[in-house]
C-alpha cells in the first residue's frame, strides 16, 4: 500500500546514458523518465550507467540541475570514473535521487572509494535511531568498455595490482568492505542496480556473494 506513510517506494533502473540535451535529442528520453518516476510515487530513485563525466558537463546539463527543474526538492548524488578525459561521455556510473522526505532523512552519503563509478550510497535515519544504507551499483561485464577503463584506472589508483586482482574480483571485495562496515554499525542494507548477472540463478556469483553476507 504505497499510500501508507510508512512505506517508501524505491525505483531502480539502468538509464543507459542520462540525456544532457534537455531540449534536443534527449528530450523524449527525459520526458519518459520524468513521467515514470514522478507518477509512481517514487521516494528514492537508483540509476545505473548514467554514462556522464560530471566534471565536463556544463551547469545547465548536470543531471542534478535537470532533476531540480522538473522535480522540486530533489538531491541527486552521483558517482563516475574520475579520469582525465575531457569528453562529456564516461561509461558507467551510478546515481541516487532523493525527494522530500527521503532527502530530509538522509544523514550520510558516499561513493566508491576508488572513484571508479561502481556505486554510491546514502544512509537514512529512522525512528529510534534506526539506520538504513541504500547502495546503488553498476557492475559491468568484462566485455564492456566500462570494465576495460576500470581495469586501467584501478591499476593506476592502487599502484600495484596482482594478476588475480581483476576489476571483477575487486568489485566484490570492495563492496563487501562497504557492506560489512554498515552491518557492523547495525545498519539495514539494501543493494540494488544493474549487476549484469542472473539473480534468479542461485549459483550466480552475485546471489552467492549476497547470501554469504546475509
């Protein structure tokens, strides 16, 4: 019952490039996106693969500014691969959009400590000092451009990478560190996004990973 004030709706999706031309070719996509999230009572929106280099986008085309123009009282937090690229396109990345009550309950926000655009998160404070951390993720496959760029930049950031430390293995180990930190602080944890994995398969790497974390 979404009319229940104790029920929050989280909308999750892979947008496959956030439009940065709100009045041009991206307008139809933005209009569809706007209708989807504003007409279904969304409190929190998790976005995978926004594919934007937020350092090079001008202020008018920043996703946070576009969201504010047609969905008031929102805060848009993003992660992306922090590279030296001057292009407005950077494959991968995640977003979390909060609106009104979810914004007012947000007490912490963060992102992938390696700045590879693999995830970002918020923590919400509820009644009686209860905390819930929501993590928006994007996990590319090894055949995608995002994966190849993460391989290159992960090696640079970590200085030394052993052969067995593929971006895929590091994705799991680094995410586990974040999740366990929150669990050890008595947070409830929600992880959602595009895993590029069959979550219906009990033997999938992601299902096993999440099961082991409880």
